[in-house]
């Protein structure tokens, strides 16, 4: 008799519960996250078992171990799985049993499991994103300290070569501890710059043989870095049946509330791929910055039309949605980006 197995994973241990075809659940098994013991437990399961596990911070190595043991892991959206279970009480056993029942019923909210190599490459990409955010925070601290002491350095970029020289000359005007803090922050900034360049060089080596990254560079305002983010975060384009599915995955589709003949568009969803959303929104902002250079193009006309009717933020998201849908077509057809025809389609920002 076929078994459906649910795994409720935590940091230190996992709880497994098996449910048979008739819906009868077996005893819960608590397995510590010591690799030897974990592998021994997996070998005792029926061969080629299907195991449902929630997407969490530690799912990656669990999935790898299950696959290496010959099993078939299924990754579940944790929020949607909880809603579908409808449990009023929460225990590890009930959660594992609930996952197994959803698997048995064919209602498990399954999400894609990226290949091990892609998950590894994403770590390098996300390291770069983290370092850039950290660099921005350090810069903001320096700006804040200078503002508190009314030290004004002329020029648009405080961290350019000439401005750095002027800043070094003005540092003696600051109190001793504030001066030392800025000197240490500048040293941190230089270190972060070096680490970011190192990460970018390793990413570029990965992308050298990627035709997909080259195709994504044909999108308006998408360069080397953004094409890396898009390619690694999208993964296999075949997993998205339509362009709208990719836009939704990137968090660029607003919620729709229709009742009593009235339709209202709400906020975009939050439970999405945040790195992919950032990349498309960042590209939309670059389109706005380069409006003069891109004058007359579809993305600029789309931005200006939505901005007049709504506001800047919604217009940028609309541009991001168009770019997400265009990316799906680019990767699906393996063709470069082309200006869309002047055909307006409802509920799609791809056509403006």
C-alpha cells in the first residue's frame, strides 16, 4: 500500500508522519538533524517515497539528502499549507500529518525546488545583494555624522575620488570619536567595495556561458548585474506556464477584489520572490531616470500614462510588470527584446 509522508522540519530535528491510501496515519518519528542518523532513517523508508516538506531556511540540505536516498521530496508553500490544513491546534505531529494528508489528497501547495547547482549560485548572487545593502547603510551613517556636525562637502557624490580627498581634509573639524568613527566606516566601505567586486567577478565567470543572460540584457536598462539577478532568480522558465505567472511570482501583479459589480485593484502581494521583485522595480526606476534617452519607447510611454492616472510608484511597478512579462517571452522564444505592437490588452501592462 502506497504511503504519503509529511515532514515537519525544525532547526535541530524533523518529525515524520506517514499516511496510507486510506488516510490512516502511523506513529510520528522524531529524527535529529545529525547527518548520519538522518540518512539512516531515510534508508528505512519505503523506496522512492514521496515526502512533503515545508519551504524553510534549512530545506536545501534536507531535500538533497532525500534525493540522494532515492526519495522524491515535494516542497510546500508553508503559509498556504497551513491555510489548507485548517488546524485549530498546532503540534509537530499534526503539522507533519497535515502535510501528508495534503500530499495524499493532491492538494499540497507545491513550489519548485531549484537544482542544487542553482541554489549554490544564488548564494553568491545574494551575497552581493547583501554587501551592496550593507555598503548603503555605511554610507548613510557617514552622511548622518557629517550632517550632525554641519560638515558639507560640495559635489553630488560624497564618495568620489575628489570628494574623498576633501572629506579627509575636513575630518579634523569633527570631535575625536566622531572622526574616528568616520575613518573606520570609510575603511569598511573600501573593504566592502573589494568584496563586491570579487563577488561580481565570480558571477561574471558563471554568466560567460549563459545565453539566457545575454538575451535578458536586451531588455531596456538591464545590464550585467541585473541580468545575473534575473537569470538566477527566475531559474527554469518552463516552470511558468504564462508570462502572467512570472509577473505574479515576482510580486508585480496587484490583488483584485471584485464584488457586487465593483472591481478594486489592491496592493501587490508580499509572499513573492523579493530579489526578483527588486530587480524588476530597479529596472523600472532606471527607465524613469533614462526617460530622455528612451523617449518614444513603450516602457517610457507606459510609465508616463500610468503616472498621470495613478502615481510614480504604481507606474514603476507597471513598467516592472511589463519587463517581467517580456522576460518570459524572451526566455521562452529565445529571442531578443522587441518593442510590443500598439495593441492594448486588458489586465496586462505588457501592452500599453
